[in-house]
């Protein structure tokens, strides 16, 4: 589809929204975000899951001239958005290392011929020689650079995907290759980021006076509950009980590792549940099949790692269970946000080890393991900084050890390393780095005696609340058998309702 608009105005963007997506108007902050990007200004956007973040950069991508580059963390997320855009007649594509060679070459050819309107890439693919050299073409106009799921920059950039920390100088490096006077805005989008995280994202990306849009995380249709467990057997027993309460409604069960995903899925299959494991170690074709089976109702739920969820649009998810909790509150909020995207009542339950961790040490051991791993990476960074020259090339550093990329990201976060361009770094004079063990966020949330939504609000920069009425701290016990008198209506024609909540 070739779309020609006479002027970069919100009126034209609204017309585009109606013609291409079929929506009558923008909602919430969408109109203001779209206008900001069309005008060429940088933006930092925090919008809850289901708030329509993708439209906020896809519409400006069609209004602005040139190519929009969308940096995205997950293959599934990229492919789902590209498929949707293609169905609407928009020339979009994604590039990734798992593509068949002929397909990869064909997309590179489209990029060379300036035929693409949106290009989805991971940070690693963006900085690969084949893609980067084509983006430097002076004849290629770049209209917009977007970092989708921007919380991954701070969550993953200094742990296992250091390419995220090299995105800051991308705009400057690309503009050097373009005609004088060229400009394009940079925007970061995420569903979960506290004030400290948004500040860090803006700094690392080199955002220039960004316009900030920050919606609060509170979802009044989403009921929160923590269920304490005492043994592995007890954890599974309580999971089964919770699944029975939900009837045949659709949901997700989150675990923290690939092995746990496969083991738990198999265990539930043996008990008659229509489910499958899902994690990043599976082939792309298998993951697509699992997604489609879940979206179409062939499977009731997936047992998944955090590789599943971001950007997958299934509005009628009625529940999300955490068999094991993540390390960070932002990840927890991201994952529970999969439930109730249609605005109807939904339920998020987390299974958590008893408070002491002496009887059931599952969560404590897992968090300490990740904490220890993170601390070891910091020790490696402290050792590396002693041997680094004042400036150097990233490629040479990675030849010595792949872990050096993570160490460099940690040094950058500490303000000891800057980038001349995405491939060459500089080290501050007399730089020293002191390792510190990362703080654990989830235990404080679990042991907080007040309103759960209130605690989450306070951690993400909003005022606390005394009684949200939508968590197990604030609600009286609900009698699940009293469906007609409960203030929570059945969640679906299948008749699933919320389990009893207790303090």
C-alpha cells in the first residue's frame, strides 16, 4: 500500500488510523504521542500492556517519510507485528539470524532498494555489518527510530544482551552518513518502567529533550493474589486447584527456565490439560504453532518463560499464574499484564515460598543464584577495566571473550565507558569499578503488608493507595460458590470465576 498524506498532522494520522486499522479515533495518550513523533520530537513512553503502544509508532511511521527502524527484543514479537502490518497492506519486514538465507537476502534487497516502510530488527542484527552498511546509504531516508519493549535495555543489556548499551550513538552515526540537515526522532516504548529506569533508558539512548508519557500501572480489572507454598508438592497441588477454579478459560503459566517449562507442561498434560511448553530454545516454527494453538483455543494455556507474551495480542486471557516469580517487579508487572487486556475481570496469582524460605527454599535459592551470577559479572567488569586501553574497538574486545561485552555494558552503566560510535568505545581516565550485589525486589513485594496495587504504584512513581479493592490484601474472602451474589461476574461463558482470596 502506498499512502500519500499532504501534511504531517494529527488529522491525517487519524484518517490513517481509520482507513488502515479501522479504529474511529485515538484513545488515552495515543494522539499526543503520535503528534510528538510526527513533529520529529523524541519520546519516552510508558503505557500499560494493552494500551496500544504499537499504533503510537506505526501510524507516525506511515505519516513520516522514509524508513522506520523498530528495535525489538524477541523474534516472536517482531514476526507477529510484521504479519499484522502486511495483512493491512503495509510493506514491513523483520530481519533475524534464524531466517532462511533466501528470505534474509530478499529482505536485504528490499532494504537496499528503499522499498520498506518499517524494518524490525534486534539490537544485534541492527549492528551487524550487512544491515548497518545498508542503513548508512546516504540515499536512504530514515524517518523514525523506535526501541520497543525498552525495559529490556536495562533488564537484559548488562546481563546477556550488551548490544542494547551500544544503541545510544546509533542516531548520530547514521546522521553523519545522511545529507546535511537530516533528522529523525528516537522513541522508547515500554509497559513497565519506574522513574529510575526511564531516566536510565533516556540517558543510554541519548534522547534529546524527550517528551515523557507515563501511564500508571494500576489495572482495576486485574485481581492480584499471592499463594504461599511449603513444598514442591504443595506448589503443584495449589496450581492444580487454581486451574480447576478457572474452568476452560484461557491463561498463561510463567516459569523461570526452559527445563521447568517442559517439565511442568508434561506433568499437566498427564493430568488432562491442553497445554504446551514455550521457550526461546524451541524452533521458530514450533513456537509459531504453539502460539496459534493458544490463540485459537486448541490449547487452553501455555507453560512459558518470559520469551512468551510481549506483543502477542490475545485480549481474552482471563488469568496469569506465576509458578515461579521473576527477579524484578517490572518483569512481574509485564507478565501479569497479559491478563484482562479486554478490560473484563481477570486474575493474577503467584505461587511463592513461605516467608522464611527454610521449609520451601525454591524462590530464595533461585533469586540468590541469579544474584550471585550478576555479582560475578560485576567482578569480571572490575577486572576488565584495569586492563582496558583508553579507547578501543568492540569487535577486538569480543574476540578475546564474549563476556567482555557484558562487562563493558556494566562499566557504561557506571559512567566509566562512552561510545564514539556503536563500534568504538572510550574509557574514563583512572576508571575504577566496585562490584555490588544487586538488590532483590520481589521479597519486599511479597512481604509488604499493605495493598499490593498500592505497593506497585509506589515503586513505579505513583501515589500509594490504602485499599485498591482488587488484591488479596484489600478484599475480604470471596465465596467461589456464590456466583450470583459475588461482585465479580463469571469471567467467560465457561463459568470460571476468581478463587477465594484470603489475607
